[in-house]
């Protein structure tokens, strides 16, 4: 995993956060899920002191230091499909993922 590549947030993801009037989206990686790790998305009010903050027009996406290595070079997006609308992660570090796209392995 290359720690030099920070995650990117698409315009579509920032736009959805603005529509939700959400000041901050936290993206984290936790153990679990059917593939070993899973993504956790939470709306929060303020970042922690050690978070990586990605910001556009006052809307922020934050990632904690423990999750950051797993999200190096990843793209955080928002998709709308027949099965629903959700935030997603396109992760170049994942060697496999489950069918629903919420868990992955490295």
C-alpha cells in the first residue's frame, strides 16, 4: 500500500453531501464483513484532531489515521442504482470484494 496517495472524493460525492446539508462524512475501514474488512460511512459534525480532511466548499470528508493506509489511492463516490443510492469506495488496494461492495480483502 502506497501511503503517498491520499484518497480522492468525486464531485458527485461532494454534491450529495451538500444536498444532504451534511457538514462532514466520515469514511472508515473496520474489521469484519464477508471479505475481512468493511467500509463504514457516518455523518458527523466535526473532525477529530488527527483526521485527514478532504474539503470542498465547506463540505468535508474525513478519514482517521488507522483507516488511511487501507484507503490510499481510493476514490470515494456516490452512486444511484436500482438497488439504491449510497456512498462507495473504489479501492485499488482491495484484492477481492463481496458482491455488495461494502467489504473487501487485501
